[in-house]
C-alpha cells in the first residue's frame, strides 16, 4: 500500500472506526453521496486545511502525520523538506545558492554550478541585484558547458534586469563576444569585443594592470577570430539544422490508426493497414503534465522542453519557463492558482505526483470552461444512461472536456480502501480550492466538483506515464556526458489522450519518445492490419518475470494480462549495458518456412549494427539516420525469427538508446 493511502487508512484504524467508516462509505447510493460523506468525515475529525492570517494552514492532524512520516522516512535514509515557506522569494536564500554555485564554478564543476545558479535565480526576487548576479553567473557556467545560445539568453537577461553592476558590464560583453565567436558569427563577435574595450576603458573600479591584462586577453580572442575557419566544420556539427516533421494539429493519430472497441479490452487503437517498425503512429503534446521531481529545474514547466536558461515565476520559487510566452500561458491555464494553492503541500508524503496531475487537469478545465459549464458536463457524464456513440471517438483527440474526462479511471474495479483514499484526497483538494482567492465554489457544486476530482485522480493514476530524457547536467563532477554511463531522467508525469487509449501487452509493439515536449509513438514490431497497438504499463517480459508482472498489473490496473508472453511464460533477459549489445559477426542463419537453413544475414549488416553500438559506447553520439537502419533490421528479425529472441531484445534496446541520443536532432512540428 502506498504511503499516501496508508496514512488515511491508519488514521481511522488507530481511532478504531476504520470498519465503520468503510461500511458507511460503501452503503452510500451514489458517488456524490460518497464524496459528501468523506468530506464531512474529514472535516469532523479535523483533517481539512483552514486559513489563518491570510495563509493556508494544514490541520493539526495532518501536521502530526507529516511529522511521523518525516521521522519514519529519515530512518529509511530519505530526507524530505516539507517546509512550504521555501516557495517564497528570498534574496538571502538566493545568495546562499549563488555562493555554492561559485564554489562549484571555481573547481570547474560547471554542472553543479549550473544547478546552484538556477536555484538562486528561482529564489531571488525579480529585478533584484541577487537575480541579476545569478543570471550573469549562470551565463558563465553555460558558456563553459558549450551551451552558447543559452549563455547569450542569460547575458541578455542580466542586461535587461538593469540591476547588474555597471562596472562589470565589460564581462558580459566579453562573454557575449566569445559565444558568437564560438558560433562562427565573427563580425558580431568583433563588435562585442570593441564594446567590451570601451566599457573597460571607462571603468574606474579596476587597476591599470588589471585592465591591461584583460586587453591582452581580448586581443587574443580577436586573433582567434581571424583563424576561425579551421574550426568551422567542427562547430557546424553542433549547430546543424534539425530534421522537421509536420503533423496536423487537429489529430494526433496517423491516418493508419483508428479507435475501436474490443470485447476483451474495451477501447483501444488498431492498425488499419500493415505497419512496419519505425512508422510514426501518434504525435501529440500532453494535455497535462507535472514534474516528477518538484525540484527539477532544467525543463519548462509549461511545454516541458529542455531549457537551461529558463526564467522563473515572479511570485514563487518552484517553477521555471522557456520564455515569457510559456510563463503567461501557464499562469493563465493553471499556475495562477497553483502558485498560492499547491505549495502548502510541498513534498507532503500524502501527495503523489498523480495528485498534482489530476489537480492540474481540473484547473485547466475550469479555467477553460468555467465552473458552471464544467459541472453541467460532469453531471451529464455521470448520468446512468450516458454513453459515447461511435462518432464520439474523435473527441479524444481534442483538448476539451472529453479528451481528459472520458478516459477510463477503473473506479468500479478498485478496492474500497483505495477508492476511499481517492475521496479523501479529493476532499483535501476541494478544501484548498475553497480557501483560494481564485475560486468561489458554490455549495450546490461541492459534490459535483468532488466527484470530478475523484475521477480525475483515478484517470491520472491509471493513464499517466513518465516522460523520459537522456541525463544531462545533473550536478555530477564530470562535465562531459561521454565519460558517464548512459542513464535516463524521468522528467515529467504526463497525460496524453491518444497514447492513453493504447492497451497493455508484456510484449509491446510500440514505443514512445519525448522530443522537446512532444510525445511521439512509433512501431517497434510489424503490426498487421486489424491488429491492436500495445504498449507496456511499466512491466514487460524482457525485464520482469511473470510473477512480478501479474502482481504489478493487478495491484495497479486490476487486470491479468493474457498476452502471448504471459500465456507461454517467455523467459526474461538480463538487463544489458551498451557494451553487451554487440552481435557476433559470425553467420546468423535465418530459417525458411519449412525449417531448413535458407540464408544468413550478411556480415555487413551485423557490422553496421555493431558500429552503431560502438559509436554510442565510445562517443555517446549518433546520427538520427541510424534509426532507419535499426528499424529495417528489426523488421527483418521479426519476419524471420520466432519470438522470444535475444537478438530482437538487443535491437530494441539499441533503438531505445538511439532515440534518446538523437532526440535533439529532430523537431516534430504540430501545425
């Protein structure tokens, strides 16, 4: 049982009323009555938050459980900061982060300094000296990490703040010139070096000797500009143009994929033609998402794109955005409310990431539709005779009410304790919303809003998945990712309407990858016309034994998988590192349909496969074109080898690694 669910269960068990509570809960005739019962129960036993001196305050019972859990988790080696005041801006705290960043910068640990400077920026009051200094310092860390475009953005932020010390402007001009020089914009770089010297000559805070030393350094940079052609080819590799693929904004599905209903699994996605490995089947932006780690600071909180020169919220210290556009959109869509509402529960063990996701879905819908329209749609949806007709399948692809609310939450299959827990969480959310200045919840809408939150909590719990990226700039001592083993970060918990319709198999035939905040689903097996698309719900036969899969799927999703891997109890394969993916260059025999040895895969094909492994293993760099070869190789393997097959597994792992390492080479444009 998760800690969050355990708290509510144990709270009433210690009071010797758990069985009576569950009995009364299940006796209620409908979901509205169940919510009103639980909300009233928590209010009676002093669990719901209140407002005191203009600030939201958690109840005494809630605070007592937080302390108990904090002590328990500390014994387990987990230290959690539950101080919600850290959401406020504080220049003193910002200066402490910047000082730690400076210490890391001095020893050339630029990743750690990047992390500390970003925390300093998030914590500093906007337009303060602390903010300006932190942005300028981060630009230096980004320069040494060879993130020149991000460094330029931070330099401009420092200039625009108007609080950066004028006597230090020469540093920004010099760094800006260096960035443009590294990017081969020589004429701009020379102009900036000239500006640097002008500010240096007028500087009254530097000694003559210091000025002369800086001038010599600038003259060396100018000389480097004269021989920059020698480096042009090398730099062009880093700044080459992206591959762009365009998709219709009104539909995230390929025209070869359609929504159907099956007797065994309900709604699902099916192929309307034969599909080969590598074909793109879905491309969509998440309808909602939240960071799995509340302290994550390298992606935009609105579009989830990787952003190393992000700007913070002007009011809280918890989020960053790509630019002003994303900041405004987020504030209008959800952050205007979250900024003051969510952070009293910061790092609370009774709050899971799926709870944040459900609340964000709710706030987005309320801001889009208004409370009254939203509640009328919820009531219509909850009518006993309500059902979707076939034409309603298209509603899953828009970003309105049905794209979220029509997803399955499995409420009827959940245990009583789990469903009761969902109602407790929804009651907490309703109370927080009621205390927030942005919302005035009429009493006649209380049960409808509560029921909607329960459903959204169940949807998020059932349908969300982790958006994963290749690890980069995580504060380690190594500044070169090629010196580290390949690891991946679970960046955000996202909810995608089309992807959520894909059912589970322990032998999935699709894979999803994040490209700058866009989720792209491809086939990794041949899928015949009329067959269903399958993903995995966190477990698959290649990496988890049958018993683990059965337990996970039943506990989390309340079903037992009947795929071929489970029916035939396919063997698992040990987790393989990149250096274990090599394939022997000896003959690899393909059997014909009669079982006779017919031909072997050419050595050139095997050599190409091993060459890709070698490139990833040694250089951590690969061209996106290599994926075409790997998908063709997968097609060949699936067409000629019976599953399960170790070489298939190796190829899938290599495809996955290549997709991560080439994710910055492709832009998927939704128009």
